[in-house]
C-alpha cells in the first residue's frame, strides 16, 4: 500500500511504514513501535506531502517520545490501513 505525491510518499510495508519527504528525509517505523495515531489540523508543518490537504495532518507517535507528521491526499485511508496493521 503506497500513497505518493509531489513531495514524497508513504509506503505501508509488511512490517514497517516508510515515509520519504523531499530528497533527503527518510523515516522507517516498525508497526510494533507505533503507540498512537491522530488526525490534526495545522497551518504549517515541515512534512506535508499534499498541497491539496495541507491543513489536515496525521501524527504518528512511536517509541517513547518520537513523532512524525504526514499529510497525504487520502488521510482517512492511511489511518484505516495503519490501524489494521497495528494494535493500539
């Protein structure tokens, strides 16, 4: 399962979620380490992947204190797929 856009993409792999922003930033998170997923409205974030959906973001909290924020065209679909793969 992969969602892509102009700035990067989010790929749900077998055991991890892989997130790529721009040309440099890459993050891979094991589903086992994800502890919370929430939707939030923000005006600006460093990691939005879709200009169309730039106000609505998904916060993925993992490990003890880490968090990554993404925004894709299909935010609701991404949340649904993530919840299938993790147990929170």
